[in-house]
C-alpha cells in the first residue's frame, strides 16, 4: 500500500498569531483560510523550506483541537494521502492502529474523506526506547511519529500517534 506524505498538523489558538513566526523561517500561506464546519476547525496550509504545515485552530466549542491544545501539544499529526481509504484503514488496523472516529468528509480536501488513527502507547514506548536520544532536538522528542514534551503529564497518561489518512482522488 502506497502512502504519500501530505503535511504535518500543528494545533494553535490563533492562526494569525502563528503566520508571522513561520514567515521568519520562509513559510507562506498556500491558498485561502478554510473553515470546516464538520471538523469544527479553521485551517491554513503553509509551505516553505520544510514540509507543508497545516495550521489548525478551533472553530467551535466542540472542536477536537481544543483537547490537543489543553495537553500542551502543538505538532500532533502526520497526514498521508492514499488511493483507497478503506483498504488503508484496514491495513493500519492490522498493525494495531485504531481509528479515532469514522471517516468523514473534510472541507480542506474538497470533501474527500479523512480518518484519524492512533497507535497505542504500549507500541510507542518500545519504539521510543529504540531511538537514539542524541537525535532529539531541544526539548521536543520524536517518538516514532509522536511529538511530545518529555515529562509532559499527557505522555504519562498515554499520548499516541495520530495519522490523518486522506483519500486521494
């Protein structure tokens, strides 16, 4: 199964506050600001010298991004495009990834379906032990696909990898 990397998801309170900081390192908006009433978020893609970043701010009282921000997380998912979403979900489920919710259409992707999946903490802990701690940058640790602050209480409660899998037409 081919998975094509699409973007890194970055939660923020206000997209407008993040844009000037990202501009300093060469990032510029890619397309317009998008409001997604289904996902209850506002989204701005930015591109620059590194990977495409999806800035995501809450757009409603039940926005799932609020939980990410309350845990103190910022970069919280990697998104991939796949040819056949349902097959990709089944493939990842066979490797212990679990869907957070059922696939749903997303405004940012022309109403193509997306699904978020997570990898249980028990799988991440063995992966993070295998990584060389000298490869970690600053106070941010990359544990597989998880970006979490060491000692963060959410890590002890069970942070998990979330991958956005986006169906590509």
